[in-house]
C-alpha cells in the first residue's frame, strides 16, 4: 500500500476580507436601458453568451463570451448589448476588495478566459446555492467566492487590495503628513508600506487616489519644491542642495529638476536671481 500525505502549511498570502453581496443572472431582451452608474463596492461581470460593449470610466471595450470585467468600487460603468446577439451575463457584487496588477500596481479591466473553466463552474455553483437556499448556503457562497477570487488572482497575476474608505483616508493622510515632514530622509516604497501596514501595491493605488500622485512621485515633488526654495534663498552648491532635500546624487537631482522645470538647477537659480534684481527699486 502506498500513501501520499501532504501537510497543509500557512502561506504568506493576504487574507481576503471580501463579502458577497449578491449574484445575478441577466439576459438582454431589448427592454433594458442601461445608464452609467457607480457602486461603493466592486463588481465581477462575466459574459456567458452574446456580444456587446462595456463602458468603464470613459473607456469602451468590446465584450464577448468568457470575458471577465472587474469593476472597481466607485467607478462609473454600464453595458450595451447587440440586439442581434444579446448579452447573457452573471454579476457578483463584492464588498471590501478590489484587484491590482502585480507588475504595474494599477488596476486592469478586462480578462478573457478562452474556454469554460473553473470560473464558470464556480459561478454556477454559487447561483445554485442562492437559488436552493439550503441551510448554511450563505457560508457556502462566501467560501466559493474565496475560491473563485483566488483562481482569478492566480491566473491573472493580480494582487488583492482590501478596500476600506475610512482606513484608506486615514492611512494615506498619515503617509502624506510623514512625507511632508521627512522628505529629506532615506524613504522607499517598502518602508512606507510597512509604516502604513498596507500591501505596497495597494498603497500605490490608494495614495494615488488620495493625492493624484504615487507616494514616490509625491516625495520627489516635495523634494523639488524644497530645492527651489534653497536655490533662491541660499548660496549652497547644487550638490549640497541635492543632499539636503533627500536626493541620492547630484545627477539624479539635476535630472529630476530638469524634467519638472525644463531647465537645470543652475539655470533656475540664475533666472530667479535676474528676476529679483529687475524687481529691486533703483
């Protein structure tokens, strides 16, 4: 007799704090006038059959069978079916989570599953549980959702990003305040993520939503702002200014400054000095 025994060991995998709010199965029959709308939660929109278009935050995508559309929270969207080949789709409303691309730290929208896979099977299992409403069906649905989300994460190389507006605002505000006061220190994305107790991909997404800039872009903007003040108010060398505001080298500082201001630090200093002299009463 041969026995294969496999131990189940915990992994460093972020817990999914998602909550299934609803699942719906819809088929376009010409009597549905969809209009752009938003939700405070995410939606998974899976095309079972038919063709149409999906409008998502000012972008329009063609959709067809086995397409999966991830709609992030608070994102305006709607769908449009072709009359000749009407859409049939399943929608999940999910609270507490969205997804980011693990390589770009941004959210993507459309994913295609070239054939019927575990995804459609899991969706149909959830539908059946909801329809039958056997004892404990809500627990089964939630567990099936977790399996479905992990399948999506694995296949599409996504990072789960937990959503809590209150927490996001608080943590991003604290990070912004820290950067405002400590921009000259040696700061990187990993240290900021550890400080905020956030996944770094989620931190980039959340902070960008909060300020309009990624954490590192915001940090560099603060450093450049301080450098402009030092260029006009002191006679420090360019190397001294670069070091004092937190840049790792004079060349990196000059490169960042030129990209932002379309001139070198020395050119900026000379221009401001000339402007100041011309404004001085004779």
